[in-house]
């Protein structure tokens, strides 16, 4: 059983930055594919960024050049550094872990970009 706890969300002005963190407990974190998804009201959940166990990253076109995903296996933590935030980035952000046996989701953290 893997548990994921996100933190770091909040209210930020357009152009600002936030860093989300997701701490995993249970299992072998370094072997997991990790990702961040987001869901805005009325929209489907969408992939924002992901990172493989060996550090290969992938980003949605809408966040390329602005967001950076990284992981610290010693701390069982995956991060999402979000720069140059836009109102369109407003959503609940979810951490996901794929152990190749099953997928686990965090409870989500709200990010609101507004002046």
C-alpha cells in the first residue's frame, strides 16, 4: 500500500511561482513512475508532468518551459516547480504513483492563480 501526501498549493498572482511536493510512504519509491495531474472545474483530469524511475521527464505542451518535475529518492518525494503561473493553471493538482501493479493517487492540493 502506497500513500501520497501533497503540499505546497495556494493562491498566487499571475506570473508567480509555487512548488508542490508529494511525499510517498510504503513500498519502494525509487522504482515508481511518478506524475502530477490536474483537474479544473468542469474539465477532465489531465497529465501535467511525469518522471520515470530513471529520471526521464515528460510535460504537457501547456506547461513546457514553465514547470519542472523532479524527484528525490532519498526523501521519497516528487516535486513540481511551477513558474510563470497563469490563471489557466488554476486547478486541483494530484500526485500519482504507478508501481506497475496498481496506481495510487494523492488527495490533491488546490492551486489558484488570480490577481
